[in-house]
C-alpha cells in the first residue's frame, strides 16, 4: 500500500517507500500464483444516493436469467469472472421497470449519459443476487456484510467490494447501507512483485507450479530435500461413485486397522 500511496503523492517529499531491490516472499505460491490477480486497492468515498440501491434491489428479482440461447431471457452471467450482461430483451425490461418506478423517464435509454449510473446500479444488483452467495462469499455479522477470503476462508473485516457491489449486497441482505467507495489507486500482487529487481520466496508446494513461476516471473524452482527421509507413504487415490460407498470404505479401513 505504500507503493500505491507514493503514486498518489503530489511531490517527492511525500513518498515513503525505498527502491524495490529485493523481496523474499513467504508462501510464495499462494501470493504469486493463487492470489496473483488479486488487486490491492486504495479507495475513497464517492458521492452517491444509498436509497437508490434499495430501490434497484426491489426491481432486479423481476429480471430472468438466460440459461440457453434458444430461450432468450433478460441477462447472462459469467460465474468465473463474476460478471453479468443484460441482453437486448433485458435492457427493454429493465428500462420498463425503472420507468414504472419513477427512476427513469418514459422513452429514455439506460445508455443516455444522464442515466448510465442506473445501468451501473442494475449490474451491481444482479451480481449481488446471482453471483455472490451468503455464507460462501460473505457473511452477515452485527448488521454488516463481511467478505470471506476465497483462498483462506477467513473473514476480511474492514474490506469492502468496490464499484457499488458491497452496497448492492447490503441492500440484498437488508442491512445498513454504507457510502460507496471509488478506487483511487490499484495494482495486483503479480504486477507489484514484478517491479522488484530481485525476487525470491519459500514454500512447501512450489514444485507443481514451476512452469508458472518460470513463465510469469522468470524464476527457477529449486527443491530442497528434507533433513531426514520422509516416513509418509503416498498411496494412490481411491475415488467412489457415491458418498455412501466412501463412508463404507472408511469404515472397513478403520475396522481392518483395529483388527491388526
């Protein structure tokens, strides 16, 4: 975050970070591979009407998800990228819903410059309802929406989604809606650590990611053998068709171990 703040400084005297000479990263595969595209963001308050999130939240459940092209509906979703897109039918339906609620003038388009923020709110609400799940992507605690880290499963108290998404989730969960933030500066882990002249790291699981380390960062993975021979026996995976068959196999394995 010092790097981002330095890039927002108005003069050199306000910069605090030294040159990026050498970095040693712990759990390097988690930071440089798993969370490589995770952005580090500095945000600030944006002027917005929080009541608009509540109004839009009441309208988006009327829009229908298009699951196949042969049966056109109002919008499509990209679960991997966590994005939504209104179809042509969806634009017309959304404009009609907004007009009936008094949020859009009759005959006006969502693509008009004066109304583009309404389209932003509709997209945020659709993402909140269809792509972000309670007790998976976030939890509700003490009347607040708390983000869950997708890699560690830990609560990220104090962190908020940007671009109105967090407010849309708050409206969906009927909790107090806080002011929207706007992104002032941003950089991903991958782009930040590539700025270092020398980069290294340690982890117990880097060997399987060796091609990515070489391709993205130009780093060679060196395997350091254990101090003493490992006592663990790696048996082949056993895959079962049903959960009942799995539990039956576990029961039989436990019984066989006890009988020995």
